[in-house]
């Protein structure tokens, strides 16, 4: 799975789950927090999706905006985690 | 409690009996004990009566021919006995024992300033036939509702908007701005109502309109002000004064010619008011509460404890998600505004229990959280300020987890996400609306559900700028706590708590609620209470807790405050939930398209998410309940299309 595959998959999930089908021009590098796309439940949902879709485990200390606060960041994080497997 | 209505015809327009009767009949739930209509040339007044004081003599509309005055009045003037004595001393002659007649004489004596002397909860209109003018007034806190409109050559007013909408010449349309404001603030900002062209008279305001001045003149006669007093007395003095004020407010509010009961939630506020009733009256006292099948919302253990401690005759209505879903369309009909939470529904069931028990008046603890500093948002703001002073700290934000032990998603968050969600930064703290920004932004994110048509009407709309335009000049000079209190007291309380959740749910079954903590003397006391006595450390309503010592069980004083909540989307759908029959229809693509309020694709995905039983956060739940209630409202009030104009 390439990074762009992961981005496509994450983008689809974010748009369907948090934006209810309206992409509002969401760019992969945009902050999900600043755009008000993700709330406290959303973070849990996002992790749940990443773990099941990409077969990785997100450790507690990894649940930080630096890893997850944009589709780009989340994709890069997934790539790093998969490389460690 | 009652329902009022009236019409003033301009030019050659004259109200007729049938129109007024129609306005009253649709509000009959507010006053099932009788009705009356008064017609005098260009004016007509109507009244649906719930008789509580002077059942024999208090018929309305009341007309005193010798004064040229007539009134239709919803509410209670609790100090009417004292006012009556003063008016008698001035030579006024009374034909009834009612508080209604006292208002008329008071108005005759003092004119519009008469309301300054009144202690109570009211919405009334006085027709002055000599001046050919109407004078309308609404109580200080906004306990009783009052809507008005000018359309088709008439000025019309009523307790509930549905009375105005019952008239064929009143247009019916959902106000796009009010809908959007509801998603952000939980209610339309005054004077908007959810219906375009129909306004609310804000709390603490009077309105004058006449044949020679057809444009209503609206003036405030009272507003809450947070002023520091010099010569701060010692703390004990404040506790004594508070206890004495609440006791006196309770004493006045027990004035009724019918038995009075009480709501008992198991929390501090209603326990205090119930204890004060028991001190005042020795007759058996009936108390009522809601219990929940779901233990996350249930407080029955504390309710039973307080009821046993105070020796009340206690009854409870158990409420499940299914119950909420079943009554929800009725709840929306009575609330007559979109709601983003289901919390009014259990109170709808509770007022039915009261009525079935033979009572029509209850005292409740409502208002204490706003007036004396009880809400979690005050604590949250204090912690956010504390964190924002040193944003790098990873220890301070842990306090936010302590604040919301019942919110699993908050408990699971990392420190950096907590800081982001609660907007911890030195910059954020400079915003005078700091306390409420996270809440409002959370709601604003749900605007994505609005249809393109509604969004087009909102072009240039800025909810925060609108909110700021409604704030008094001195707002920014107040301390952070007072600012947060002002926002709760002035907007959310009358716009949602006292209306959709209060007046409408109680009067859906002809039950009048009375609020000792909203006696204006208690409100004014709260506004001058030193900060340390509103919240001490993180102990909310500190002064009330000290004043309550000896009145109620210590366990209730010391217990962690549990916000009143009810299951939201999970009441309607989920893998193991039997959906109410109307849900799939009301949220179907076809019906969504017919109302043109929401984006059908987005709503279908939201419904799908809820149906699958995926975890819904606060925001999703608010969207679900907000969309469903708006759809129900539009269908109930506007018919098949939201643009129907008769």
C-alpha cells in the first residue's frame, strides 16, 4: 500500500464520517482541528479506523496532533508504523 | 398559568371573535380551566385560563370600565397582596382578590414603571382604550414567553407562536438565520424566533404600540448587572442573606389557592427549595422526579434519599430512550423551536405525572446554576484559564479530565489533544467570549448539514459578530466569571432552558412552574456575590452549599454535580433499538428535499452512522436531534413545504 493509497483511504473516511459526504475542499495538509472537523469522539473514531484499516496498533503516547491532525500527517504516521512491523 | 393572545388592527382592520378564539384554542393546554375574549374596536384580547389564584374572581381578559383598561395576563405576581394593600391605601377599589386586577390598578397608578414594583413571572398586555394603545411586558428572567408580529395590517401577540400561526394572514416560514443560530447557540438569538416575521419580546422588556404609533417601541426596564460593591461584608453574612432571600422567595411562591408540589432532581438546588417548602408548610408535600432506565443519567438514589429526609410524598416517572422517541413529536410541537438535545422530553413526561397526580403548580430549582454559578462551563472556563496561563504544562490539562468523568472520550484523550479541544492558549484567553467559544464552535461545525438554499440566505452571516452586537457596553469590563454567567443567564436560560425545556414542557400538561432562584432579589444578590463565593476553588455554587447546611443531607451538598442529560440519538435508533415509525419517513431523502432545510445526503449518512451503532460524539448527537426536531417542526407548523404562505 502506497502513501497515496493511504491518503485516499483516509480522505474517504474523514469525508464520510466527519463531513457526512461534503468534502468542503478538504486538502490533505489541512488541520482537522483548525477546520473543526474532528472532536474528542472523532479522534477515537479516527484511531479505530486506522488500526482496523491498516492493521497497526496506535500506542497511547502516539495519539497526538503531530501524528494525526491532517490526512497527510496521519498517512505518514501509518507509513512509519507499517515500516516498523 | 395561562395562554394569552391579542390583535390590534390598523386602519380599518378589526379583529374578530373567531380569530381570537382560534388563537386561544391552540394554546388550550396552557389554560384548560376556561377561556375568554374581549373585543373593543381595533383591539381584541384572548385568554386561556389555568386558575390558581382567586379561581372565582380572576376571569380574564379583565376589563375595568371605569379605568378604560383591559388586560390579558399569563403568570403570577407573587407580591400582589402587598401591592394591593398599598393601592387600597391610595384609594383604589378592587372587585376581585386576583393578582390580575392588581396589575391593572398598578398600571393605572404608575403607568409602564409599574413593573418595577412587581415580583413575579409574567407576560401581559394592557389595552388602554383612552390612549388607544397596548402595553406589553415580560418578566425579568424570561420565565413566561411572549411572541409578537406585525403582518397584514395587524399587530398580534401570544404566549406561543402557534397561536399567531393559527391565523390565515400570518406567513409561515422557517427563518434561516434562526435555524443556523439554533445549531450554534442552541436557540435563536433574540428577538428572532424560528419563524420568520415573528419576534420574541426579550426578558425584562416592555413594548408599547398604538394606533398613533404602529411601530412597536421596545424598551428594557431591567437587566442583570455585575457590579462590585464597596465594603464587602464577611462571608457568613452572604450565606445568611442568601438563605433568607431564598426562603422568602419560596414563601411568596407558595401563594396559591391550589396545592403546590415540587420537582426533586436529587441535586442541590431542588433539594434546597423543597426543604424550604417543608419549613414553610406543614401539609403533606408531593414531590416529583424523572428517573432513567440508563444508569448514566439516573439520579434516583439521591432523589429517594432527599424525599425520605424531607418526608415528602414522592413519585417518579421512569424514562427510557423509547419513551423519549415516542413523545418527541409532541415535545417539538410544544417547544415550537428546534432543539439539539432530547432533555426536554423527560420533563414533558414529568409534567404529565404532576397533572395526573392532581396538581398544577410546582416549585423547582431552576435558575440556581445561572445565578449562583453552578454550571460545568464555569469550572471549565476556570481550568482553561489556568491552563492557558502556562500552555506548556502537561499537568494542568489533567484537570479537564477530572471535570468530565462521565465523558469517556475526554478520558481517553492525550494531553495535546485536550489542549487543542479546549483551546488552551495565551491568545484565546484574551477573547471576551472565551468561556463559550468551544461550545459554540462545536455547534457551528454542524452547519454543514444545512441545505445550499439555507446557506445562500446566510451569506455574510457571522454568528459571533451577531452575539457581540447584543452584549452591553460594560460586558468586557466584567470579570471572566460574570461574563460567562451573563451569557448563560441572558441567552441560553430564556432561549432554551426556561422555554423549550421549562415553560413549554410544563404547560404542555397545564402545569405552572415557579422558580425561587429566579426571584429578582436572588438574581441581583447573585450578581454582587464575590467570585470566591460563587466558586471556591472548583467547588461550584459555594455560597448556596454553605447556605444549605442543615437544610438538606450533607451527602447531597457534597455530591459531584451531575448535569441533567438524557439519551439523544440512541433514543431513536441503533442496532438494538426499535425505531419510532416516523423516523425513517421524516428523515427520508424525499421529505428532507420537501422542506429544503437540510442537505439530504449528509443527513442520510448521519442516520446511517447512528443506525450502525457507531459511537456518536456530542456534536453528532446534537446534529441528529437538531435535524430531526427541525424537520418535525417544519412539517408540523408549515405543512408540506416551508414556503407556504396563506
